[in-house]
C-alpha cells in the first residue's frame, strides 16, 4: 500500500510495479504465473543471476498483487505426508520489482522467499520414491544455504552460491546492497520438539552473521545487512533471541515426548490450477509532465 501510495505522486510518474512468482522444485525452476514453464538461472557479464524466461506482470494495486499471489499458489507443488496434509514440496520466490516504464530499468525489488521445511526419513513411513527424492532435494538446498551463511560469517573470499539453485537465485540477497530479514517458524506441538530445535539452531547460525563489508562485486562494494525479529535483544549486536533462548533450548532437550507414530505418506498431489488467470494490468498512462529533478524514493 505504501508503494502504490508513493507512486501516485507526480515525481514518480515514470515508475511501475511488476510482479513475478516462481518455485524451485527438485533443482528446477518453474514459472507459477505462466503455466509452470521451465526457467533457467544464468549469470550475466556482471555476475548477477538472471532468471531467463520469467514472466513479469504489471500491477497497479494491492488487490491485483494478491490475485497474482493466489493464482501462483494454486500452481505450486504440494503433497500429502504423514506430518502435514498440505506440505510444500518446493521453495517459492515472489518478486515485486519497481521499474521505469520506458527503459524498463530496475530501481529496486522486494523478494519474499518461502522455504520448504527440512524432512527426516523417520517423519513418514512407506514413502514412494518421488517423496523421498523431494525430501532429499529440500534438505540438500537448505544445507547449501547454511554453508553460504557460514562462508559469509567467516568472511571467506569464495562463497559457494552455486551449491544449489536456491543459493544461486538468492545470491543478490546476500552480497548485494540489500536488507535481509529471516523469520523462523516454530511449532507449539511437543511432538515437533526435534524440528523446533533444528530450526532454532539454523536461525541461530544466521544470527551470528554480522553486518560488514564483503568482497567487492563487479558493481562495486557489497554491503550486506541482516535484520532480526528481536524482542529484548540488542539491535547493535544483531541478537535474534533474548536471554531466555538458552533456557528454551535446554528445556526442549529435556522434554520427554510421547509422540504418536508417523502416518504413512500418501501420493504426492499437485493442486489443480484455476481456469482463470488473474487480470493483467497495463502500465498506467500518465499525462505528460515536466521532467522531475533526480530524486530517490523515501
């Protein structure tokens, strides 16, 4: 809402909002707004990752954005497992970009990444081959992401972004002029104790990544900053959890869980696509106005 409100000002008449939505499933990229067309991730001459073939839709309101999100989610790969009735089997990336109408030059973008949850073989029984392959690929990509975070924390000259498609497409979220926020979702169920511990450990690794100067890229210095959803922590130190975190970890480790046996995994299913595509907008045609002085958005 804030973006569209600012774009109504005269000085921003030449800017337009575009949305793209794709998923990473089994190491492959699929366009969720264009009939799941297969995409390719490549690096250009400036070592920036470009998603070839990705469809961008022009939008003029929040309602249009939500319609495209709903349409994309209906095309996303999901499956039924013993742990979850509607389990995400892929990583989803939603990109909201701000570009010039004429030259199509990028001014900025927001990327929202929904990571699929890690899985263990003990979570379900009687899995079919495809379900096992899905889980292995998810775990592999999350491990590659953790290795990239570790390399950045240790300020290594080489970061293994090519370890998976996930880290490759998220490269500019780590070494670009960006702000990155990580949100860790935890289950209140005692039966998910081990998963909760693993999630906290994973998030704690991200918490250790300090703001600093990384090796320069082709476009110049690469400042990276991580924000944390923090209650009671010190913002200057980038603390993700408060002082009770260690006590929480200890209490979780000592919980005796009488969890039910996992259910058998049912065949993977893909949600049917809606027959209607979201309404596509065209760039708003503003009346000719005097060229504004160079000005950055607030």
